[in-house]
C-alpha cells in the first residue's frame, strides 16, 4: 500500500535565507554530499548521529562546561531517543539566546 502524501502547508518564500538552509549548505560542503530536500537532511542526520549533533553543537554555539563527546541512546528502541554526553551551561545558553533575539531597550 502506497504511503499517503500530505499536502504542503507552507513554504518559505526565500528558503536560501533560512538558518536551516545555511546548516544544510554547511553539511553538504563539509561532508561532500548533496541534500536536495529537507527529508535528505533528516535521513543524513538519522544515519550520522554523532556528526549531526557535533555540527548542531558548533553551528548553534551551545555553551557547556564539558565539550560534546558523543551521542548515546536513552532507550534501546527502534527509534532511540538521543542524548548528548555533556554538561550544559543552561543559564548561559538561554541568556545568550535571549540577548540575541530580544533587542536592548534602555530604561527611561
């Protein structure tokens, strides 16, 4: 039985201007591969967990007290939950995210 295809709900008017496209382009260049669709990127990420999370780690600028070391499985399932072996500096990471996304407004 053929899998039903859901209709596309939305498409960015300029996909090449997105962070996802930037990340995909970085992966293509670094690993010498062609990822034509988001599904190609998703498949690559599932087949290359350590490389994927290493690239996400550096691309997003995650702050931690220990460096990224490996990806492990939280549960031994067909589709395991992914966990990173790190100690995150959650407060610092969230503060930097907040500062980068919220413009500074001086007190009046």
